[in-house]
C-alpha cells in the first residue's frame, strides 16, 4: 500500500511500463563474446535464455552527439524502421530492439555466421566458384532488392560487404542505415549517398530525384565483381571527377545522345567530342564477361544503362531470360560459405551505414542526410 502525505493510499505505485517491457526484452538474451567494435557500434554473439541453441547477434549502438537532439541517431532510426517493415528471406531479420540504462540501443539481429560476400570474392586462393554459384547469389540479391522496391524502399548502399551469408548459404542484404522511402515522387533526395565505387552516374551529376535505378546500378557492380573477383569501377583517389572518368572509360561517356536530358543535371560537366568514349557494345560485354555467357552479359549490360530511365528495374531483372538458361543456379547446400566467419559479421555490423571497412576500397561516403528523408 502506497503512502502519500502520511496517509495510506489504495493507488498502486506508478510503474513505467515502457521500462518494464524493455527490461523484460533485454532479459531474454545472454550476451556472448564481442565480435566487433567500432566508433559507431559494438557487436556481440548472443543466445536466448530459454533456448541456448537459438543464436542471435546483438548490435549495441553507442550513444553519440545526435542523442542530445534526437534521442537516437538518424542511421539507427532508418535501420530499425526499414528492417521492421521488410520481412524477406534475403533481408537480414531484426528480431527485437531494447535499450540499456546507459541509453545504448541494442538491435537483436539474425545470426549470420558465414561472413560476407566480399571476403568470399577476395579469397581467390581458397574459394572457387562458377557461373551456377554466381547465378544463385545474384538471384537472392535481386529478390531482396525487388522486395525493397516493391515496398517503396531504396537501400542506397548495396555492395558485397553488406551481403551477409547465413548458415544455410543464403545471402542476406544488411545495413539499412542509408535507406529511404521513395513513395513521394516530389520529395527531394540527397545525391551524396551510396558508396562511391557502387554509385551511379546520376548521383555524381547531383540528381535530386531518382528511382530504384540507383540500386540496380549497385547490383550490377556486385554482379561484375563476382565474375571478375575485383572491383569493377575503382578510382583512386575516388573523387567525383575520377569516378565519372572511370565510368566513362569502362561503360561510356554520358552525353545527350545516349542520355537525353543529362546536360540539364546541375552537376553535369560537358565533355569535348574528341574525349567522348562510345558506349560499350554488346559484343564487348560478352567478351569481357564470358563466364556468364551472352545472356548473362546482356543482363549485366542493361543494369549499366547510363540513362537511368533505360536501366532495368528490379522486376525486369527477375524476368530476364538469364535465370532460365543453363547452367541452373547452385543449390544452397552446394554454395561456398567460408566467407570469414562470425568475426566478419561483427566487423560488418559495427559500421555506420555507408561506411567502408578500412581496406582501401573507397570512401567513407559523405553523408548529408536529413531527418525528412525517412518519410
């Protein structure tokens, strides 16, 4: 019985239900060893108290300067918002969210113990794979991107180290810290997003309005990297002008002829006729990407259309005839999986959205993201 002003009261003491529920959620898990630690987040292995065989990863997002103003970082809000909305076999699953007394936010994520696609691509000496494996990985990535776009979500940071590998071999798209909704066609969008080596030309030309075509370009970069086992569009240093240079020399120079209206984009830099590189022909794509055959090269070429309006959509990618041509995609159980282990997952999840590992693979993407982009 509570006492107020010396008199007994029948009113029960006030209980903060939110804190109580938060504590209950927190007590469901037992943290294990730290898998990764960074300025933005720490990542731990964990399991359910009720069933130690049920493994998860806990991403503890550290309190930063944004907390004083918003209570939580923009990237964390994005990640939570979109992972709660998107449930798909090829998108990392968010099981739960809870906070600690120190206000650190904890994301309970799917346990993905086989590392990421980047480590697998880079391990040329020990990991061998072929066209069937590439087709299986690309099918899973394409389905994940299609599902995002069907739900009006742009991922905006598709790259191999954001593709984590589950115990059964499935690819899971992770890191939604730069994602945003594109349901409103009149909403201005930042062009300074997507890791540079995977960023399409319209963003280098400072387009304020864009579509799922930006993700499709990134998917094409992953496809090319899987085949060649090296970065497809590297520029060092990765300045905007150097990136446009590598896109022009590798794929073709954007001009009014191949991209009507491109010169009206505010970041467009005119190129003298003598310096224009013609758009790469289909036979050149086929010669460079023989491993996936002429039909696979056709799919890749259409992902790299300079004009984003001519680029394939995620739905059109899945409707392409490459999926029904030989060879068939590998079965999950036959896919290589030694992509780096739990430590790799920890390294991937600890980063802020858009941040690259320190492996000399490009920029820490400039981030002029405002709260309104979470519409």
